[in-house]
C-alpha cells in the first residue's frame, strides 16, 4: 500500500491546462448554426441535431412540397 502511494505521489500530473486545450479549431463555416430562419419558421439545432419541433416542421414542408408536385403533375396542359 505504501509503495502504491509513493508511486502515485511521484508521478507528475499532466494536463494542467484546459481540458479542451488540444481540441482542433473548427472553422465556423462548416458548423451548423443554433437557429436558421426559413419560410416555414425558425429551425433550431443543438450540436448540429434538430430539435423535435424542427423535425416536425421539415417533414410538414416535405409533405406539402410533394403534394404540390403531385397536383401540378396531374394538371393537363392545353395546346395553345
């Protein structure tokens, strides 16, 4: 037990600085912002992942755009 304590005390401590001292610098142009303003509303993200409300808004927008595409594809064109 004394040997273990002596070894633990004699080992120098590492990492005296910040725990993120060696973290890579991430350029801001490749990160996801916390909020994005769109025509369907404000989309919110945390660590690059959308919150549940944002997911719901995006799926609603996809449903609307696909429905519009189906409608427009079914409209016959007249020869003028």
